[in-house]
């Protein structure tokens, strides 16, 4: 097998360049580049996606079947749906430009975004438009007016990294305004730096073997690992599911704390405690009070390894604010009986207890407090750094806790050197506010940040019309910039609200390489191209290489390398590291030709790794990265900021919206929006066979309690209207006894499908949850998303039910 596909002696990349710029494609006839499937392709190649590795079968040039990787004991059902994903009717086939923008450029009517007609253009014209707009905005407004938006998920692979490619191009262009943080862990990744000296949320956890052997009790708080472990940031090995299975077989005591009796709770036959949403801190404070009251606090641990406990204990007992955080006080807030709170605290102190928390509790108003309080509770128990004890904030994510193999690192495409004078970044979840209020200065993590006046947005990877809260507010903000450019595979709302759309191919239509197992690091996987790019779509690297050439940065961007040159260079770097570690690795040509994964072994010492054990054993030789070198239950640095919404120790602060607020009289249901089971956020929501598994009459399902449904005369399978003062959506009712009364669940990731595109506050026909969610910063410290802080009402929908149309292409 050759290192690059060829066509009549011309490299594929060079051939497509000729096609774009000389009209060569026209000479060959329209069918050559617009074929619905490739003329070539390779059968039984090993490739991968965020949902797993597989071998692809090709018949007559068409990708027809995906067979899960033989080393995956818990393959994701999304794998077998991958061919349908590739041939989705919502694929973007050609470069497209909004008609109004093509005619008037920056003077076009931006209110037409989302409803305006698109016009097909050549790649040559599209690249010319993008290049000229980037140059124009830089000349007229400076690089701070260019927002390089690409946070979050993207196509898998070390080379075709849309974020890195976009940022390298913009760095070569002189810089751009960027963002910091993410939507997953925005609150905790800031506050944990002050508390633990490490983000914790993405760190390796004490290994599962130590949990299985030493933990006597596991408390899974605000997490559903069986759902979230289906996906991986790199290629998931699904080893996490193997450990969950072993946990079940161990017979250990397991408690799941969640307003919903989720799939993990059901599978593990766990004791289930269902508090009101957003009240976890109050419940933990009630537990902490019990530990103090019954002399169950590990004072020696607190004295040796933490700072600030005296102030925290004064707050818990009411010395500092005259409010004792008793279990009865906590019960009034969280809705869990005081006796249950007391017994939970006693049990945690009596047993070697691992507190496993998800990220959902920190995606809330004052979300910084949740994990800070969890660490405070774990510190009072004194088990941090012991096998099977302490806390972990990532067991639900990408196989964290799986022992790490003795493997080399695998580098990837880099954004390159940051230019001098790079504009300051702002918090990622504040994009809507930044667009609506340019020039406004906000507090953020001890500093002041001023929003720039953004004139151009270039988005490649990620989907802001999925992950940003308060859709109607975002739509208004999206009218502000002069130009919006999007690289996309499908006609998502992000693409529909753009001015220029460049069609990117899926990762099954390009060659790449990736790590297998985010935390186990067990594999290096070849990601071989299954078929050539469909229609006129191009790979991420090719799009940005052509654009860089158009802008005059071609050589600096490519560094003289083509697709396979880069892939080989990443492997060769890993092989060089492997040689230093005395690991036998074949040369790249042999690895690629063999069409198999490269596997690395886990050493015995890695099996028994315990997080924070080194700190516990040698606190002065192995200090934490905090200001004091210890666990900071009270932070002097945060105290100096004097924020009114983020005290210097973990505290209960009422959320903007919750079941105990005045607003609950008007909107009495608390809306939660956890991860979906049968897609990756919004990815694969356009796959019909998968939607059939979960939709109700073609709508996103909304889970509600029997009690709440009965009070509204709603039956299972009814179409309902979910609404608040931010918007309204249709959804399909799923009535269940697995959810607490007063709470509903509408999973994130459903595509936005407005009944009247372009109109303000239009009804969403499908059930896109972020029409309803609140857009505000968690606090002045992190300014993170508060997606799980939202109140709504539900009623049975009356009238003619409109058809769902978002999964059809608006342009043939």
C-alpha cells in the first residue's frame, strides 16, 4: 500500500488543487467530484472515531459496514451506524455562500442568517472570499476583531485537528481573539487549581484495581458512567465499562446520588438517593456537620495536609454566620431526610470510601462550590491518598482510572508559535455576551477582561448552536459580526447561521493516526481512509493548506509536508521515544502496511497507582501546586479577589433558579440536560437509525415523573411543550418512576429546529434543550456555563404537530 493515494500519477492532494483552481473537474464531468461515494476505497481497513475503533468494509467503492474492533469488549452501537453517518442526507456537498453575503459582503443583512438562501460556489471562489475577509478585517479593525472559535469536540485524529489547523492559520495571520476553558468542566478547572493545585477533572484517577481491592464503599455523585464512558476524547478502549462490571461483581456497597435513577445505578443495583438539583453542596455540608458533631473528623489529616479548616468548621457549625449547617438545615434545601444525611456521613467515615463525582454538579450556578465542598468532605474523612479512598472527579470520563501502559507519547499537529501582541482571551461560555456587549469589562479569575468588538468569526470544529446556552439570545448575538465562516460536514444550525460554509469530510475519508485509550494509552491506532471524500468535501488539513496558500502563508503552514508525511512524522516521534524506553516498534511503513493496532503493556507498578499517595507520604517533598503546597479548604488568593459570588471556602449559595426559588412558582420543574446515550453531544443526531432508538414521535424524549405527568394530564408518548421565559420546545413525553418529582430530563445534543427560521423566539420543533437553559457565568471566578440551573413548565401540546425538518439538507 502506498503512502498517498494517486490518480493517474498525480498525488490526490495535488489533483484536487488542480481541480479547484484550473477547472480540471469540469473537464472530467460533474460526476467525478460530486459522486455520492468514492471510486476507490480500501476494504477491511482499521480506523476509528470518538465512539470506537472498527474495521471498515467497502463494496463497489461505498462504505457499507463497520465491524467493531476485536479488542473492544464493550463496543459502542454508534460504531455500526458509522456508514449511515457518512451518507447522511444532511451532508454539505459543496462550498456554499449565503446569497445576501455573496451580493453585498459585509453590508449584507445579518438577520437573514439561519433563513437566507445559500448559493453554490467553486472552491476557488470560496477560498478567495475567506482570504479576502480575513485580510479585510485585520486591516480595518485589527486581529482582535477575528474570533477563532473551535472549542470542544471535533473529528478524531492527530493531523486533521480543526482547532489546531485554524489557530495555526490565524497565528500566521498575526493573531486572533481566542477563548479559555471549556463547557464540560469550566468551573472546576479554575477553582481546583486553587484548592488542589491541579485541575483534577482531567487527571488520572487512582486505578480501578486499587478501588476494587481496597474500597469498601463507593459513592457515585452526579454521574452516569455507563452513559459517558461510551465515548472518548481519543479512541475509546471502553476499559472503563470492564471495571464497572468488575465493581458490580465485587459486591461492594455502592450509593448513587442523582435526581435520576440512572443506568449506572440500575446496573449496579445501587442504593439511590435523589436530592433536588443544584443542592449537592447543602447536602455535603449536612454530612460535614455530622462528622463534626459525632467526632468523626480526621483532625490529624487536616492538620498535616490542609489549610483553612478552622474557618471552614466555623462556617459549618454556624460560628461565622449564625447558621448551623445541620442535617435538618440541609434537608430543607436538598429534600433528603436528615436521618439519611447523617447515616451517609457515618457510613463514609466508618468505611474506606471513594467519592466519585461527575461534572454535572459544577455545570450550575456557583458551580465552583460543588467540587470544592467534595474535597472538603474528603479531607474531613482523611482518606485522600489512601488506596480505595479519597475522591475522584473523572472516573466517568474516557476510561480514567484504567492503569496506564508503558507507552510513548504521540504528538499531533500544532497551532505553532503565538505571535507577539496576541489579543487577550475571554471565557468560552461568555461568547454571547462578548458579541452583544463589546467593550464591556468583566471579572474573571482575579483579573479584568474586556470583550473585543468581534467583526469576523471563523468556526471549525465544535458546534456553538449546540453547546452554548440560551439559543434565542445567541441568535440575536450572532447577527452582530460582519462575517461568519464555518467548516462543517453537515447542515447543523451553526452552518445554517453562517455566511460562508466550507464542506469538510468525515474522519473516515482521510488518513490519520490516534492514541487508543485516553488513560490506558494501550494503543497507537492507524486511522486509514475508508473512502475518498464525498462530493466536493475536503479534509481539514487540505482546506487549511489551500487557504494558507491563498493567503500567502502556504509554506509556513504545511512546512513542506503532505498528509502522509505528517502522519509518519507523528509516528516516528513516538517510535523515537519508544526506543528510549526500550519498546519494540516497527518502522512507519511496516506499521501502516500491516493495518493493525500497536499495543503496549501495563507494568505492575502502574496497576496499583494511587492519586495523591506521593503527597500523603511526603507532603514536604511532594507538595501540591497550591499557594501553600497543601489542600486549600480556605483560599487566601480567592479571598483577595473579594468576589461577592465566590467566597474563599466552599459555601452554600442559592442558585439563580432552583426548586426553592421564587421563580419555581411560575416554572415548577427543574430541567437537567445530561449527556445522551446514542450520540456524542450533537454528533450523530442526524443518523436516523439511532434516532429510532430514543425519539418519541420524531422528537427528543423528555423524562418526567409519574406524579408530574398525572398533574398535567400527560401520558407516555404525548407530544409536550416545554417552556420558560427564554423559549419553548416540543418533546416526546417519557413517564417514569426513575426520576424525582419536580425534575425533568431533556438530554443535550438535539439539533435546533425552529418552526419559523429567522424569527425571534421561534418554537423548536425537535427538542433542542439549550433553547431553555440559562446563560450566565457561574461566578466571577470561573465565568463558566450553568447549563443545569434552569426552571421550566410543561404542558400537553395542542394543535397540529409540525414535522421535524432539521435533518434534511436545505440545499440539494
